[in-house]
């Protein structure tokens, strides 16, 4: 999977993580992913098709499933907030915070 900072939609992160897991274990299913995230299995497909959002109660589970820590976890959660936010001004502010984290990451890599 690519770096978390290469993504602008959290659902793409989850989809790629699912596909990576599926490549390692061909028996891995949407149902198992839904269970890991704490979601109802019927919503998993809609989430990955970008028709629904990750429920707030499942965000910590997603961070754990993706094994994100510190800045990567903060970036992921900002992407979730960005996707869920409806007000243009708030979306812009959230995106600016996410881009600042991404820029710090790229600066550290050199």
C-alpha cells in the first residue's frame, strides 16, 4: 500500500488496505473488514464505493486496523473529517491542516 500521505480520500486508503489483505489471504472478505472496523457488513461495500461514510464510532477501529500512529493517524482522521464536512469553509480548513501534515512528512523525508 502507498503512503497514507498519498491519499486524499480515506475510503481509498481502506479499499487499498482491503485489497492488500485480500492479496495475502484470498479468503478475506468485506464481512471480515466490516467486523474489524466495527461496522455492519451490509454497509462495507457502500463505504468502499464512496456512497457512505465511516461512522464516527468506527474511526478508532479503522486507525487500529490500518496500524496508523501519531501523524499518520491524525492525517487519516482529517481525511475522514474532510469527506464528511459539508460546509465549504470548514472543508477548506480541514484540508489545509491535512496538507500541512503531509508537507511536514515530505520535508522530513528530504
